């Protein structure tokens, strides 16, 4: 990486860290940041599909994607299975919208990818709000960020300096085995730092760190697979030196739902 890009990456990182720290203690800032990333992530995801030539319902998907985190913020839950009902409503709405189109080719792909984008970006990312609203939610939110993002940083640093053996070259040529191992080590360190929030023993924290570290790297590789399919290098360029919204969100999209579910089980015990 050039010195110019490195400076851009550092500036973007400092800005994001400051915004996140403010959001941890000010609820409305936290909600705005989640909505901002959700909208940005959906826009990038649907834009990638458009470049691939898939006809999707971009603006409908973004609006529905905004409703999901807002429903959690305002505690909207008319029934226990309302999310399943919501998915059925989305499917029916997309089919009704298709009735107005004269071209019927690619209907299944367009509807399926629209629903997938809503679930993959908005629903998965909204679990950060659920984590924030758990007992001791601030500490849990910082925990998931530390473990996931330190893993990203570790994979990047170790891979850049010592990467020799390609991890999965046909998906992401730049990712290495050494980088993946470095990411797991950093995720483990993030878990140990987060012990002050969870109060678990060291072995338990290391298991959480490594488990989430693996999920974070799977999330990263999953986005790389989608970008390779759409033949784009970065999902976007909103953050100088770091890429787009999806490039920053990808690892959290897998770790947040699993961490939330695990903590719900632990807290019930």
C-alpha cells in the first residue's frame, strides 16, 4: 500500500473510531450510524448486482432495509413470529411490483436477490442493535467490535508483512494463510481485552474470540466471493483507503447474529 493510501486509511479509521465511541454513549448517534451503514451497505450491494445485469428492486429493498433496524429501535413486535410474516409481506409486495413490468425474464433471480440483500445486509447488521439493548449492552457492543475488528486488523497487518501462502486464491488472491492465522490471534487478544465486560474466565473468552474470529473471516470471504462474481474490486469507495460500507460491515454480518444468540443463551442461564 502506498504512503498516500496508508494516510487515508489511518484518517478514516480514526474518524470511525471516534464516531463509534460517541455512539456507544449517545443512543441517537448510535441509531443514526446503524441506519447510515445499513442504507450505504444496501446501496452498494444492489449496485453490484446492477453491474452484473440483474434487475432488482433497489429502492424498495433500501426502504424495507431501513424498516428492520427501526422496528427494533421502537420495539415493534406485534407477534412472536412477526419477522416471518414480514418476509412473506416482502415477497408478496415484490410479486405485485413484478406484475407492472412488461419484461418477465429474470423474475426469480431479481426477487430472490432483493430479498437476500435485505436479509444479508439489513437483518444481519441489525443484530448490533439487539446486542446494544441487552443487559450491559454497551460492554457487549464493544466486545463484538473489538473481537471482530481487531481480527480484521490482524489479518491485514500479518498478511501484508508475512503473507506467503494463498488462502483461497480463486476467491480472494490477496488473502493468505498467515494473514488468517494472524487475524485469529488478534481476535483472541480482542476477547481477552473484552474480559472486563463479560467477566468470563480466560479459556471461555479465548473460545469466544477464536469462534467469532473464524466467523468474521468467513464473512469477509463471503463478500469477496460476491464481489468476484460481480467483477468488482471494492464494494464502494466512501471511506478513503478502506473501501465501501460493505467492506467494513462484512465481518460483522456473521459475528453479530451468532454473538447475540450466544449471549441470550448465557444470560438466561
